[in-house]
């Protein structure tokens, strides 16, 4: 009888410890976010495509940017609970498809710090 009482108490304590750990983790939870602004420094118009990956940002298909024009793509957020990286792919090309390029933007949501950087 005494052993079953000890096991029952142990299970209750274990449950409380796990519940406390989850609660503390969610209280300390944060997210990595960036507002992305793209400027076309070319002398010709370009067309822009954005694939947000697993971030909360919007997908953009063939958005035209005139020469020396900029666009605010909006906010992109990685709000995953565990250490996670969102890869946002930004591709662009000229109207005649002669010129093109790509940029990769990363949002890293970590336990100790959040980071945002370009991978080119």
C-alpha cells in the first residue's frame, strides 16, 4: 500500500514539474520578425516574386517595380515554438528575362536570440 502511494505521489510531482516546464517555456516564448523593403536600383523595371517559406509573410507573384522604385513587402515572422529557421526566397527578373537574380532571407527563432540575415 505504501509503495503505491509513493508511486502515485511521484506521478503527481512529475506531472507538476512537466506542466511548470511547459508554462515557463511558453512565457519565455518569442519570435523573429522583420519588415522587408526592396528597392529596384536598376535602370529598367523588374518583376519580383517572394516565397515566404514557413514564415507568416505574404506570397508575392510578379510584382512590377519600376526603375528606382521601392516596395514594402510587409512583415515576415517566424513564430515557431522550437528553434526554427524560416527561409524567404526573393527572385526577380527583367521584363525580357535577360537579367535575373535571387536573394535568400533567413529568420532564425532561437531560445537565446533571434536573428535575421541575407544569405548571399
